[in-house]
C-alpha cells in the first residue's frame, strides 16, 4: 500500500473536504492510503467523514502569510517531515500549504504535488506561495492552468502540469475530446443560397 500525505490549511472549507472524502473513498481501490494534516481539528472533519485516525494536527499550516507562521516555520516543517517519512508523495490541496510541503520534501526526498485550487487575477499569489518551485502541478481547469503558467512566465522544463476537472465526468470529457470535430455551422450567405435554391426548385 502506497501512502500520500495530504495537507490543507482550510479545515472549515466544506467543498475542499468533500473533494478529499471522494479521494479517500477511492484511494484503497488503487492501492493508496491517504494521511491528513490540518492546522486544527474542526467539527466539519468528522461530519464529512475525514478519518480521525489518519489525521495529524499541525497548527503552523495555517500561517504561511502571517508573521506567526513564519516564526513557527521550523516546527511546522519538522512535523511534516516526520509525518511524511515512508510516504511516496505530499499532496498540497491548495497553494497555501505548498511551501511547507516543499521544504519538508527537500529534507526527506518526498516529492510534492500541488493543486492550484483557485485562480488569481494577479501573478503575486502564485509567486508568494512558491509555485515556481513546483515540479508537479494540478489545476481544476485549462484556464486555471494557463493563468498559473502566465503568472510564472511559463513552467520550468520538466514540470508536469495537468488538469483534473473538479466534480466532472473525466471519461466523458476524454470521449468528447477524442471525437471528430462537428462540421462548422453554415454562414449567413450559405443559408441564403440554400433558401434561394429551394425556392427555384419549387418553381420548377
């Protein structure tokens, strides 16, 4: 059984937790176990079925953009490094925990997959959360991935960047993408010519 350590700084975000629950329900069938790290143990975790026995509380995960979080950086990174030993991958569900995962991954040799869950109109949030250091990037849409790419001036060579659509039928998307393109819609001139031809035919 392979193991992934999942980090999320927003344990009150129902949508993100539901997404994790879907992953957790499917993980065992694919040979994976998901262990979780949150900054606090919120009631919503139990309500949405996040396994308590595989959850570790790392308070500093919520503080990347705050001075208190920076002061606690060594403690937070050390806790994540201990948690991830023996695992195959970090999964940072949002950008806000990626710097911690990246640092702990450097100490332990464990790679990090970062999910660019939100789209930003400015390049600053992408850079502030060290996205330029990521080697494995997931975005919820092609537009989100394009925004992140532009913000960084392009991904570095060797970066694996992919789209994983949120809550959508992946198999259907693949089928539709591989299907032949539909014929182009007729222009107004073509429609007019067709109507004239039909009129002439009826008049003999």
